[in-house]
C-alpha cells in the first residue's frame, strides 16, 4: 500500500479552511481538547469551548474558532502524520464531535437503493447478489434519479411495483415521502482519523460507505461538515431491517474526521451539494485495490430536507447532531471469487476524500478485537471538571 502524504489528506485550500476538532492530550491534561486549525496550525481552545457541541451552539463559533487564543500544538499535517504512523505520544487526533447524537440517512441515492433491495432479496447471501442485480435492472431500470421522492410520479411507480409484487421497504424510503434516518452510533463512540474501524465478527459480506457528515446544532442549523465512514454489514442488515442496530452500531463501526470544517464565506452548503466524495480500498493481504466515487449532485433528497426530517417540532437534539448524508457508492467488484462481489478483508485501508474536507483514513479490523470504547460522556465531564474548564452551557429557547 502506498502511503498518502499528510498534506494530501488535508483540505486543498488549507490556508483558508477553518477547521475544528478534538485531540487527546497526555500529561497533566490526560483528556480530550477542542482545537481550531488556522492556516494549517492547531490551537487548543478548550478554555473557550469545553466541548465541540458547546462551540457549535455559539452564534460567534466562527469568530471563536478564528481568533480565540490558545496553546499552539503544532501543525495539522503533524497530527495527520502521527495518526498515520500510529504514534501515541503527543496530541492524538480523535473524532471531531463529542456530545452530539450520531444519526445517518440511508437510501438517499438511486443506485444505492438498488443495492439495498438486492440485500433484502438476497437475505444476506452474497452469492445471490449478481443474479438479483441483473433481474432488478431488467425490472426496475437502472435510472431512478428522475423520480422525486414523495412526488405523484413516485407514488404512481410505487403502485406499479405493488401490483407486480415487487415493492420493498427500501424502495419505500428511497422514493417515498419519508427518508430513512436512524441512530448510527452513540455520542462519544465515533472513532477518528487513523483509528481502526470494526466489523462484527459474524459478518462475511460488508463494505465501507463514504459519506459527508453534517454538523448540526440544537437549533437545527447546519454549521459545518466532515467526512465519515458508515461501516455497513450487508449480510446482517439484509436478513432483516429489524437487525439494523446490530448491523450499524458496533464498536468502531463509525468513523468521522479528520476535522469539522465550519461554514464561512469560502465553504458553504453548496460546496457540500456539489462535492465528489472519493473512496479507495487497499487490501493488506491481497494487493486488492478498489476506487469509486459518490457524487453529491445525484442525491435524491437535498441535505436540508434530510436535516428537517431529522429534527424539528417532532424531534429535538439539545446537544446537536452529526448527520451522515448517505452514499451512492456500493462496491460490487469481485474480490474473492467470480460473482462473489466485494467484502472487506482484515487490514484493509479505507481512504475517503474530497478536496474541501481532506481525507479520512482508517484500517479494518474486527469490532471485538480493536480497542473497546470506554471514554463516554461521564468520563468526559469528570475529566473536564478535574481540569477546571467546565463552563455553564448557553441555553437556547
């Protein structure tokens, strides 16, 4: 595997990018700190915002991230390089969110809709996927992108499929009025750049999902974005949608990073809407390489629609939330046998990248063999209290 340079895994316009995130600092601190990256240099601003959730609640979050004084911790490139090398000394990158709920949207692209239907009809059996894919393309057609979810045309198509006995619960959330929004992981459980991601030991058919993740505060305002890997277990979820929790929420099954880029005059929601999210999977044991991309222009539902379906008068998130927007990428390239499609091998390196956000790199292992998640919300607040940096939260009404 060819090692990427640290600089290539940071935003292409790093000098102008306003980034925030979290690092673990050792020594007397021995805990997580909130950092801001300015012109590529990293500053600890925990004294001004004890958590990232607190920072994103502030109306002056951009100004704080831009100007608040803080201890210089070196360059972002040095943090990235240390994470790639697995260095445990010095400041260590964490997932850039903390108290936020971690939510995810599924089946937001037409091509991924087809793959979810295949999973359902295959009942988790990867060997049946190839034939089912051909049959579905003949029945449904390859292009559903012209159908607006929840529209009269979508309802007409639904009735046609029901009459053929071909309707699916995945098609319901793919072209029906309601998006699929689920709880991906618990607050504080996401892993960051350079960490191992975990596969449930029972899974034999799985893949990464390269996505953009919106950072949303308690008022439902989108304030920034990061990259994410929603590790997907196709065989377990394919057996039953009721196994979604077992398929999606495991130790190390959610990676976010390397930083959250805050919206400002240079980086906006339109940047997200037009992003191309690239994925590279490199095998450690078989020299396998798979590359692909997810084009945000082809998303079926606008990101703001997905945010509105997640929160509002029907559901509140007082600590804010991170929202995975879904992906059009479902790897089907054969790896182990003809017609067998793709599945992970342990040791795979997964790189998810887009120029405005940089790159997120993780390695694949089993969820029961990687480091367990032990530092939760109680541990965070105990650590902040010991350090004397807790601040009263700004209440929003």
